[in-house]
C-alpha cells in the first residue's frame, strides 16, 4: 500500500523550529511513533502537506517522578512504560495497561501521547489517564500549560489541541500513601486486538476509589456516580447489583464489528466487579501480580 | 522530491534516495533488494514486514523510509550473516512453516525476544509473537521451535 498524497518531511532538532514550522504550515502534522499516523496517511484519512518528525527533539523521552507526580514525555513509548523502574515502583497499573497495547513491534514505536492525540475511542490509555486525573502538558512555543484530561477529549478522534500546539507530556498525580490499581482490557482473543471495553480502578487509603471506563462511549468515562456510591457502601453481594445498575447510566456502548452493545454492557459490569475485588486485594498484598490478564 | 538518506542496513553503510512518502518496507524490498520483509496487511496487523530499527522490532509497513535516516536497520538477511540462527534450525527440524510467508517476521521477533530475555516462559513467547499472524500452521510448531531454542519448560 502506498501513500498517494505528497507531503514534505522535516526532522527538527529543537522545539523552536517545531513551533515555527507549525505556525507557518496550517496543514502540518506532528509525527512521533507513526503507528496511527502512517496508517491514516495510507488510507487518506489525513492529507497533511508537511510532517514534522519530533523524534530528534531531546528530553521528550523521559519518565520522571517528582513531588508526587509522574511525568511521561511525548516520546515515551508503551515499551518504555513496560520496562520503566519508576513506573513499576510508583504506579505499576500503567505497566499493566501498556502490556495490553497491540503487540511488541507496535509498542516499540507507539507513544502514549500519540495514543491520546489520535483519541480513537478504543484507545488503551484513556481509562488510566481518567482514573489518575492526569493532566496534559500543552505548549504553543511561547507558553506551556496543563489541561485536565477530562477536558482533553472532545469526541471520537477529537481533542482540544489546536494546530499550532504540541503535547509535551502527560502528568499523573500519584495518590499519597499506599494505593493500588487495576486495568482490564476486553478483546476478542488474547493477543493483539483493539479493545471492546476497558476498565480502570485506582484505590487509595487517603483518596478512596476512582473508576473509569474506555471504549464504551465516544470518549473515556469517569464513573463518578459509582465512586460516590462506594464512598458510603462496601462492595458485597447486595450492593453489587446496585453498582451494576449505575454502570448502565455511566456508559453508552455501541454495536460495531468487534462487539455488540449488549455484550459490552454485560462485560463492563463483570470487569468492574472483578477490578474492585482485585484492587482491594492489591492494596494489602502484592497479589495478583501486575501485568497479567484478569479476564 | 527525492532526498538522500544514510542508513546502516545490515551492518553496511548505505546511501539511498527516497521520497518522503516512501514506506520503509518498499524501500527495503524495491530499492535495496531485501526481500525477507513482506507486505501482508500493510497496516501493522500481521507482522510479516517486521524488521529491527536500532535493535528494536518495528512493523516496517508503518514506518517511512525517510524516518530511518541515520539509524540502523536490520532485516532477517542481516541476522543470518553467519548462517542459520539456532531458532531457524529448530524451525526447520520441527517443520514449523508451510507456505513460509510469515516466517521472516516470526524469526525476527523471536530473535529480539531471545536477545532481551534469553529464558522466556511459554506465556512470554506467546506474548512476544502476538503481533505475527500465521494462516497455515495454527502456531503450535512455531512456538515449539522457539521453546526448544531456549530450552523453556513452562
């Protein structure tokens, strides 16, 4: 398959040049891993006149932890997330999520920032970012500021990012004290597949429980009503049915080639129940180990 | 417009003229005559175009040729500089492939896996091969050959 539409390609080595090019070319696009972008170029979903490859910009491939906050740079790949000692120590559930992304050869290339810039509803990182109240670091070359992730997604493949802006990284505030997390991804089979539904739960002693779903609505969903319910109620055989009813209000899955909406709805309820149990277990024990499938 | 890129391909310095729109897979096959990476799906699903960039596996159908300027690209041809790899010998012994179209991808992936993790479990082998499709064999003989290569039990 070849790319029909012509474009120019540049690989600047500093950010100043990137923003100059972005401002000069309305139809320029940024290229990091390219695993979504090049597919879209081939299928003529996008027709940029210029590709700005940011892989030579220094400093964007770092994972840093400071002041209870994790910074994931724009060039950090999913494979980097799997092998990062910082991630493993501070929030292993990010590794658990990264392991479910596509396959090794894609993870070597694909970045988490690229994942949220593509903003395809079945993206893997959406639910995790929602559940951690992540902040997206945006720059226009003059200023740099954060936007909360709940404002970031505008709809399928739509974000608040403007043409002359670039995402520098993602900040994940890590709950103080002990916390545990669970990420579950439902696919048609084990191995490489896009998500039919995803579920992320973070449980901390100080901040309580946070719940989020992905791939079951136009954008990732934070299940605030369930979080509120669980503040006053324990998970048990009686309350589990009430929680499942709340799930129906929080998500709006669709029928598509990968699953029916009924199946998605049914499975999200089961995934949530299981995630709540595992999160609780993980808060006291290191088991079940992070990074293995729970489905 | 053509641009010249310098790439270390299979240990050899190469200068290649590419257009920005050229896909790495096509550059390797058509400009350099390296025919081991193949085009199966052209969208990163099947893994038969897998090559290594700076030692890390990528799907070369989702990389632009121009992106590898200044990088190191290794195809199966490069891995076989000193003859068959051990994993290939095991694959031959076990008759792992039928049509063989997916073989280069599987071999490159298993090479990367064993470089990163010389003693993988069966589950880790499956996980590493998850991005490669084989429509002939049902995978068992391929996975068994890799298991035999690293002497893995469970």
